[in-house]
C-alpha cells in the first residue's frame, strides 16, 4: 500500500482555496474519501458537508414528496381512503424513512449505499395489486425479503456487470425519453384544466433556455431547485392559483393504528392469502431494481474521477438498505415501495458529491417538510413537480444514455433494448436485451466470447425467465391475461 493510500481523509484533505477551480476541489474530495461497508462514518472525520450537497438534498425532498404522494394516493384510490389519509401517510414516510432511516444507514453506517427512495415504475401496478387481493404490508415484507436474498447473494452487482454498455445506454435513453414526454404531456393537460393553456408552453420554454445555459457553464446540478423555483414563480405570475393547505403537525406513529380494521389503512393485519396474492408483484418489484440501480451508478461513473472507487454506490448494499427500509417502513404503516433514490443520486453525481453529506441535509429537509406541512404543498404543485422531474431525472437519463452509445455495436444493442422496452416495459426490455447481448447475437461479439457459459447464458437466461413469468402472472405481457 502506498503512503498516499494509507493516509486518512483528514490527513489528505486540503482547503478549497488551495485549488484553482471549485471542480478540482470537489474531485480531490472524492478521490481521498475511503468509505467502508457497515462501519461508523462521521462528518468532518470521514467527509464534509458542502454547499453543493444542498442541491441534491432539495431535489430529493421535492422528489420524495411527489413520488410518495403518487404511490400512497394510488393505494388510497383502490381502498377508498381519503386525501387526509394520503397526507398523513406521506408525512409519516418523510419523518421515518426520509429522515431517521437516511441518517442511520446512508450517512453513518454505509455511505456507499444510496438512499432508499420510491419505486416509481410500480405505481401503475397498484390497481392490479389491489384487484388481486394484495395487502400493502404483505407486499412490503415480501419485497424486503426477496431484496435481501438478492443482496446477500451479490446478485445485484453481478447483473450490473453483465449488462453491456449498449444495453445500459438503450435503457437510459428509453426511460429518459418516455418520462420526458409523459411529464410534458401531463403538464400541458394540467395547464389546460386551469384555463391558462399557455402556462405550460411558457414555463417549459424558459426551462429549456435555463437548462441549456446551466449545461454550458457546467452548473447542471443547480437545475432542480433553480428551474423549479422559476417555474413556480412564472406560473403564479401568469395567474395560476396556489394555496397552502397542509398545516403543521406530526403523523400517527403507532403501527396498530395504521393497520387497524377501522383506523389507518382500515385493512387489518394481512393473512396468508394476502401474501400469496402479492408474490408475483414482489418478484417483479425486485427484478426492476437492477436496471434502476444500474442507471444511478452510471451517473457516478460518468461524473466522478476514475480513482474515486471508494465512494461509488454499492449496488448490493443499496439493495440491502432498500430491503430493510421496505420491511421496517411497511410494518410501521408506510405505503411507500422502496428503490434507489434517483432524484437524489442523479443531481448528487452531477454535482460531484458523495452520498453522505447530502444524505444528512436530505434527512433534515424531509423532517422539516413533514413537521411544517406547507413545503409538501409547494413540492406537489404541478409547475414545480413537473419541471423538477424533467430537469432532475428524465433529461439527465436521456443525456447519459446518448453519451454511452458511441460504437456501432453498442447502438444496435441500444436500439434493440429500446424496441423491447416499448413492446412491454423496461424490465422486459432490459432482461431480453441483456440475454441477446451476452449471447453475442447483438452488440459486441468479442465481449460475448470472453464470458463464461454461466455469464453468457445461465444467469441472463434465468433472469429473463423470472422477469417474463412475473410479468405474465401480473398481466403485464401483451395478449396474456394475468393469473393474479
């Protein structure tokens, strides 16, 4: 071990004033941090909190309120629960999972595990889950159990290493393009419903110019708070009404209240039949994790210096944290389905910041939003919500995918992945294209020749089979009626 590598973070740290450019300082910080798995890490000893950490923290808080609200509201619509229940449950998730859990796991115990956010692709499946007789607590527990199994067996990192560059690029391009189009369409529809149809056009138009300028001066990490704030101000100035409605307060903390037969979810505790009903959906949720986690780690690899290996997100540990958070959160009464926190990781990676500093600020902001209530209203307002998701998630995904596809072989894999994703969904597209790519039928044939039989056929084949069967059981394969 070299003398440089044996020195601690505190011994190697230099003041930002010693660097000619701020970017050089941030890259130096990333290069000297040495995060260990499941060890205690402390601020100022193992990492510092910088101004740049505030941006992903703001983005993460906005994204958390938005995504958890969408998730819980989808459950509430199926079980006949009121908007008051939704607000109460979102508050609970922000306080427990967004605050306390984040500090303990992603800031202190394992800074290489990304924060546990919300599994957005599962939202459209919630009506099917409810129709199949599923129970949110049973679903949450099984997702946690299956996720821990995948984490312990190192399945997540193995699947990531077997996903070729072209497949990664195609997946990111598809997710970015589809999400971008969807958000703009929803913003336009909302704008028309308010009677101010030009709001969406003006807000998106100005957002494009601001985002392009931030990209030019290499300040894209400012995109979410800056563009969201400007979008809200423009919409309000153009006459769109906005009101604060969620008053300060604390949520219920008793799981027996949340899982009572006449209180909270009004479903009672799950029985064996509830667990059977949610098995395919739990498998599908965990199967979706790998491409999701993969996309987030790619942003770190693209923006961090090459020697910053000890701060990169660990896929298996992130799966473990998401699994534990899923079981604990669901048992206590939360309605969120966990995944890697994209609205945190993407701006954090672009800002060249590691996980723990922003995680602490995210936890603080989530707790404040939960207690005060009013920030939840602002984050859920359509102009703020749509612009935050566009510039913070979908545009960066699209750009990263396009940057990855540079060779002709990779473009073939990417095109096939996009085609398969459009046919069914991103899980099917990723699993099928990974199998074809590793077999050498598309993409880089020389890469395929270097793989073992297990890497070329067995693991990708099993993954494709699991994803296909889970999708079929859930009724997500076109033309095939679901069993559940």
